[in-house]
C-alpha cells in the first residue's frame, strides 16, 4: 500500500482495518509513506503499527515522488512468493486474501490474479455497482487491446515475475496496464475471480483525472506496444485509439453515462 498527503485519515483507517481483519492475515504489510503525511494520518499508521508490530513495515520517502516510485520502493521490501495490492482508500472484503491465495496455490500456472469489484461513492456497506470481469486467460487476452482487463486494486501476483520485468513502469495512470501488458508479452497467464472481493471508492474525480491529452497519448502508446509485440492488430489499434479519443475528451456527463454502461447495478447490503 502506498499513501500520500492528500489522503484522508478516516479512509486510510478503514482501509487498514479491512486488512488486519482478514480471515487470512498477510505475513507482512508494506506501507509506503510517499512524502510527508498529515498528523492525523501518521497517528492512524502509528496506531496500527503499534497494535500489530510483527505485521507492519513502514517505508518512509522524504518527498512525494509519485505512485510509480512509491510502488517500486515498496516492492523492494516484498520478499514473499505473492504480493497483494491495496489502495489506501479502498476496502478488502474479509476473505479476499484467503480466496485469492488459495486459488494461486492450486493454480501454479497463473501469474496474476484479480477479481470483480464493488464500486461505491458514499457508503461502502451499500455499494452502487459492480465492475465485472471475464475469468479465464483466453477471454482476458481478447480484452487486452481494448481496455485493462485486470482490476489493479484487487490484484495479487507472483512477486518474482514483476521483479523480472523491472517492477512498475512509469506511464501516468497506466502503470498497472503497462505492467500487465509486459507480462502478457512474456507469456504470463492471468485469471480473474468473478466474485467481488474489494470495495473500490469511485467518484467524479475518478473520471476527471483520466481526461486530457497526456492520458490519450499514453493510451495510444500502450496499444501500439501491444501491436508491436503481436498482441493486437493494426485495425484494432486504430479503432481503440478512436474510442479513447472519445473517452478522454468527452464531457464528464457523457463519460459518466459511458461508465455506467460498463457496470452492473447492485442492491447488495454488506455487513460493516
């Protein structure tokens, strides 16, 4: 987990609480402070680290270097076979680690595993929608040229595979998509659990920060990378770029409509 000064202490608190109350605890929680944090955030981290001294390893960066640098700094401290990703404002459902670890242990051919996610804007106990996924590797491969088929906030992977490709590449807002693409080109197999195992915090800012020229350029570059490595066709690349042009520069209202068409409504009520 990486956290920086713009996060809210209560969200970080909820996120850490969802980790330490898993049915299968991790061997270690690597928490990267990406630059100075607020006093209230430091108090939250100190409280959990004191209550679970054998679990937490705090990595302190003196200045905010960005998500990619923070992720790779944390990865250097991950020495187990599997690494799980967790964002500082999301919540893992209580059995997420247990179910994903069990799947990875009985499927040694799978290098990266993720799951569907509940998405919520206000109350995590009453999520708005589900971001569904396709399950098997072949279906995932078909989606790669069009969009990122792996929900990064809910993923885990075999640590050594990510080390072998140099960790997370520096491509704004697409570092995980690019990482999966590099692994795909090396023959790594992927899988998704169709059961939602994570609560993802979604709001208007989630859409707005993905807009603009830089994001569009990076999306086009990534699809060209897939084409050059035999994972896409030129026709698909051109069509995908056209769709990205619409997505990155459309009014936020239209983007919100497009987002809703890719999600399933849910009326589930989760226990606190």
